[in-house]
């Protein structure tokens, strides 16, 4: 038998079968075997070459001819941390670090990086290049690199060196170039969108539409009072099991350390205070002040070049007048200054310190000697002619004048140090006895308190603090039963907790929730009966009865609103949406409908008349603004559609193990 089998597997048919089996393995299995296991990227995007856009998506062709762009694990981690920081700033104490680490969230962040890689690859394949002039223009427009509104090369280099990680100007230029190259395609697509006159007119007809409506508010129904069988109860429970679950809960014990309750530190002696005074002497110096006057030639906001030149010429003439021998600066200020606040006082500005009037103003004033008058100085208000009248040199404040301030600061420092020392000793006790709070409590001479059980978002006392809740429901404390690190719940106020009991989320048996099930059935029956009654009332209206008469007979709130516009919350925003979603009534007819609101009440309404908006009622400015808004929306949609189309033509590989 073996010889017969050998003979049958040595012919040309057998060879052909082996070849056919080897081809798909070579194309697909080899790639997985050779490359996937050694992938050092978080995601990889591959695209066919521009000269062969229909190149098949098989391994040898893709390996030889397709271009690629990778998202490195480092790039992903950097973007993920940036996203984490942004979420923490937005959510504050409600931020849940454990939930943020979920794989779905990681894939969401990675998806954004993949989109960027797709755009970079598409731009490169399209031969898009960004010139040096464009890069320089963008960099010079960034406020961080400007001084007095102008690009400063020295500041540019200092800012780059201070960033983490530090970058060279060449590296930053390359980054800006790559970003511009990536964004050029979507920006061009978005910028090409437009709205036709017919589209704009149709939109304005809809936006300006008015509807004459009448409505009645049917109060929320009472629960049904009929009999409920055991079978009904069981059926409702079985179909709504998710509504009858007990939330996850924990019980904790804790030690609370409040710095304000600790014994106050000993009062600092004079030697300590004088040493602190010497260390912080720079803080107790009265800044140099200058007594100044000015004459203002105001330049109106939005003034053209001619008006600005005229204001400068007038300021120069005033400066020449007051710089002449024997000139009375105060008299000229009263006659010429445009500053109504100081004009009557001869331009007197009082004593001025640095960094109060702007850099250009300070530079000119601090370059003068007493009695001198400056050339015109330009600020956001216009042109100033300055006179320095007197200088008050800076001087140190004596120790005796600030002793009380130093004592208060030293006491606060000593109290904070004592609190931190105590927390340090408690942490040492936790390391020695991680499974018990008793040694920690003895070290601090504080009681071990208990709290719980409580659920997420439903706790009292210290457990209401979001940071405490995150720790109490963390896997580490729940599973290990160990004492937490100190959790800060306020300035010089921390707690250490240990989870003593944990109850996972669970389904409640019918016996425990029978009353809730019965209440739910009664509420549902009442709601269904009210909706059925509302439908019957709509049928009566369609048959010719008026909503006003039906509402009056039932004692419901009723109102008629002629000319209702979109967005008018009458009686609610959702009701307004329903009015304008209802079918337009035929000539001489009405259109009736209903809306069940969140509180269980029902709005019965009729649309009696529809008046289309008139595009001619809008001004040219309103039309232009609306057209611009719709073009931006259409452009954004076009750019997103382009990105989706590009992704469909490319091969995207994701390695979740690298996230």
C-alpha cells in the first residue's frame, strides 16, 4: 500500500497541486511569518505607487513597489500622553486614568495618527513639496517666537532649546515642513468648496420658514392600577434584567491626616527670621519709581497710513515745542494732549514703575534724566511725548517692617514641613505593614475610621472625593487588600485607605426587586395608555375636531403660536423640532402630531399654516456670512470624504501589542 501511495504522489498532477498550494503560502503566509512577528511599529500605512495605482495588494508587489509610512510606538506614546493631559485638564477630578487606558481609547488616538500618516503618504505620492519661504512664513507668525509682535531669531532658538525634548531650528523646520505637506491636500480640498445661489436660496427658505402652530400639553400619566399577574412580572423581569442590577461597591477603612489639626509649630526665633530675610532680601526691595508727565496724540483704531503719518508729525511738532528753552510742558499738555484723564493736570501720570505702561513707553522713560523730554514714542494708544520730572531710587525695606510677614511665612513653612515629615513616616509604616492600617494609625496617633459600602458616584465623606473613589475601585487595592499611597484631598490634607470588602456588580434576584418590577410595569402601562389616547386624539383632529376644543374639555394647557420660527422652545426645543419635522399640510387642511417628552408629558400639536422664508429679506452681508459658513461645512465634509477614500485605497496594519 505504501508503494502505491508513493507512486501516486510522484506524478505531474501531484507536483501541480503542491505548486498551487505553495503560491498562496508564499504570498500571504510568508509575510505573516517573516514580518508581522518582528514589527517595530504601532501602525503602518502602505500605498500603491503613483505610476501604478492599481498595483495588486499582495505581499511581493507590496514589498517591492508600494511606499509606506509608519507610526512608531514612541510617536503613539507621545500623542497618547498629550491626549491624556488634555483629558485630565478638561475633566479635572473626574478624570479616570484606568478608564483612559482602555484599548478602545488607545485605538482612537492611534486612528488620528494613522490619518496623518495617510495624508503624508498621499502628499508624497502626489509630489507635493513645501518651499522654504512657506516654512519661514509659518514659523515667523508663531507668537511664542515673537518679541513686540515681530519674529526674533534669538527667542526662536531659546524657546526650541527650552522644550522637552530640545530641538534644533533645522529639526523644527523639518517638522513644520512635514505638517504643511500633510495639511496641503485637505486644505486645498476644503478651500475649493462653494455654495451655489440656488442652494443658498433653498437654505434661506428653510431657515426663514414660519409655521402657525397650536399645541396642548397632556400631563404625564399616572401609573396603571390594574391587576398584574406573576407571569407578567416574570416576563418583564426577564426582558429587562439589565435594569435590575446592583452596582459594584466597596467598603474601606482609612486614616485621615489633616495638617490644620496638627499641633502648631513653635514660633520662629529672630535668628531664623533674619536668616530668611537675608535669603529673600530681593523680595523686600521697593522698586525704582519715576515721576512722569506725558502729552498724547491719539491715533484712532483702524486709521489709514495718512492719518498715522499726520499723528506722528503732530507729535514731533509738540516734542520740538516742549524741548525748546523755557517751554512749559504742563501748559502745552493742557492745550495739546488727547488724554482726557491727565490733560487737566498738565499731563501728570504720577509715580510709575517698570512694566506698567508697556515696553516702548518704559524704554523711553527710563532713558531720560530728570527734566528731559523724549522724542515721540508710539504705543497702542498713539504717540506720547514724555517728561521725566523726578526719580525715586529703589530701597530695601528694613527687617523690622516685614518681621510679621516673615514670621507668618516661616510658620507656614514649618507646618508644611511637619506635615510632610509625618506623611513620610506613615509611608514607611505602610511599606513595612502593607496589609494593615493599624501601625500607620499608631504612628500618627490617629484613629482608623470605616466607611461603606458605597458605589461609584454615590458616596459620602472622604469617599465622595474623585481621587479616593478611583483608588478605592482600583484593581490593585481591590485585589490585594493593601494600604494605598497617601491620597491628597486638599492642601496639607491626605488620607490612606484600604479596601476591606468588595462586591462586584451583580444581577439582583426577582425576589429582591419585585416591587420595582411591578412599579415599572404600571408606569409602562400608563405610558402606553396615554400614547394610545394621544393617537386617538390625533385621529379626532384629522376627523375635523379642533385641538382647542379637545384641550378645553380635558383641562389641558393650550396655546396658539402664529409665525413660530425654528429654535423657539415652545414649550420645549424638542417640541419645536417636531413642529418643523411634521409634514406640510395640504391647502385648507392641518397637520397633527405628538411628542412624548422626557418627563412623560405629551405635546399634541397641529401645524395650521406654513410660510416659506424669503431669501430677499436677507441683507447682502447676511447672505455672504451664511454662504461662507455653509462653504466651510461643505469643505470640511469634502476633506473628510477625501481622507476616507484615501484610506480605502491604502493598506493599514495595526499592532495592538505595541500600544
